[in-house]
C-alpha cells in the first residue's frame, strides 16, 4: 500500500486438440467366406481402439491418417465399434459403428434319381434340391455345362432315351448375389442284358 512496482511476465496453457477418428466405409455386402473390411480415417499417427461384434478391444494405427481393419473369412454379419483414440498426448472417447452384411451362400445337392438301374431307351431323372430360386450349373457325363433353376427349392433333370450309363455332375450354384462351387455326382446305370426268346 506504500510502494507500487511494475511487473512483467506471463504464462500460457497450451491446449492440444483431441485426436479424431471415424469410419468412412466398408466393403459390404459380401458373400459368406469372404473378407470384411472397414476403412478408418483421422489424426495421422493416432491409435484407435475398436472391437468387432462387441468382442475384445484391439488397436490400429492411423498411418498417414488412414487404416484398414479386415475380418477374414466372415460367415456372419460383422460390426466394427469405435471405442477411443489417442495421439499419445490426449485421449478421446469415440462413438460410431459400421456393419458389413454377410449374405449366405446358396446350396444345392442331388437328392436322388430313378435308378440305380433302368432299361435301355428309358428316361433317366435326377432330382436337385437347395436354395429356392437358385440356378444350378451341372453337366451330364462330363459334357457341356447347362443350368437348372430350383423353383420352390427343387428341380428335375431328365435324360430321355438313354442307351448308356448317365452321370450328373454338379458344378456350381448361384442365387444372383453369391456363387458357390459344388461337388457331387449321381449315376444311373443302363441295364444292357438281352434276352433270347427263341
């Protein structure tokens, strides 16, 4: 209260920006068995914590500001959930998720035939079953591929006037979205016995 004095000096609090991260997209929808991938972007060098389908947390680094998270051989829908991000100085809680829809593969198989043995010249039939509306590719005796549609989940393939053993080989099936390779075959034998009626 008696002697005043002039002061100099200052103090600054540096406020670092929070690191950021978000999901920019994924590669869905995919077919069952394919890899699901998610693209993350944000602060270059930041470490993002996330989980898949609510499982254990894991981390990925945004190298150059981007990162790709891949789930190999997905057979069900995959959801990536963001948890947090840090640049080593300031952590930040994250929200946001992204889902890759995984479409099931169509199915087809041979349920039966009208054999195992038929008479020469008879019609041979094979019955195919599987995903309703799917298109099955097959061949007879290793010949040219052809297709049959599983109307209502079933189709019949007929070989008319057969004079030799006939084998139907499955090749593939598609529902217009997902294709699948097939294996399996079915054989009907032609009875070649001749009878002497003299």
